[in-house]
C-alpha cells in the first residue's frame, strides 16, 4: 500500500482554479479591475515559476483581513457547483480511482486555500492538505495558519502524511504539472509530470520521470 498525492490546479483540474474564481467574481461584479489585474499578474508569475509564494500570500491575506469566512465559504461552494466541477479532468479522476481500487491512500496537495480545495476534496471524497487562511471567530485574521503548501511546504506536507500512515515516500506517487513541486517530486518513488509546464517537462525528461496528459 502506498500514497498517491495529486496536485489540484492543472492536474486534477484542467485549469487554474484561481483564474476561474476571478472570472466568476468578475461576472458577478464582486471584483474590481485593479484586483483582477493583480491576480492575473500573480498567475503569470506562478506559471513562469517566478512567484514568491509566502510574500504573495501575506500580501493577499491582508486584503481580506476582517472578512467573513462563512460568506466566503458559501460563495466558493456555489462557485464549485456552478463552475469548478466542470473542470475536473476525467482521466485524472480515472487515475485517482485506480489508486483507490488497489488500496492506496489518496490525498490532494494544493497551494490553494481551503475555500477552493475543500469543495473539490469533498466531491472526490479524499483528504487534503493545502494553504490554510487563519480564521478566528469567523473572520480572516490576515495570516496563514501553519505552513503553506507550496514548493518546500508541499514537500513538508507530503512527508507529514506519509509519516502519519507509516508509508515510505519511496512507495508514494505524486502527480503534478508544476516545476515548483520539484522538491516533493524528487522525494517520492514514483514522480509523474502531468501536462507539465516547460521547466518541469525538461526536468522530467532529464530524470526519466513519467510524463502523462490528463487533458
């Protein structure tokens, strides 16, 4: 028995949940032009592997400080039902079920926040680790709770989950599209580059890692 870790954006999903969410907010006039441009810039930095994730999350968290967490959850649940569920990659879902059938644990690992990740995890009925926005008394504090789930943070959570289940990382599989996830990819026994970005594709070829396309 092993563990199959799945990234969310552009792996389980065939798109970026962040961009989809911004478009969803824009259609409902819940985001202004400056905010939209800011998110698009962050997305571009992420795609080009130039993103300083901790600094970016700290800045974004301050923008929502004091906001109502339950309202955000309600909106994100509606967004999932109306939009995000349609972006689940069928081949990713098939692969996830294959791991479950053979008795592997399956976990989602995502740099996105709990408000984007939890609805998909609930739909797939799998546990997850993600970047957690701190909430106290139903309001955002403007801080991240614990360790983020990006780059070295994602590797940390992968190690924690493997330790929790007493499973060696050598018996784990990790599916992801992003070069930023190379730390955990290098630690698991079965790294899989899924629809990889250019830098990850090159790294996968160099290391003879599996390359697959879910969409």
